[in-house]
C-alpha cells in the first residue's frame, strides 16, 4: 500500500499529502 509513502509525505508537507493521495 502507498499509505506508508503518503504518511511520510504528510509529515513533510501538510498540503503535499493531497498530491500523494492523487498519485496513490
């Protein structure tokens, strides 16, 4: 799952998580 990757991005950027979810 990309959850782990998304979580890492969330920790780096609050808004970056949206982009990560779109990619996931």
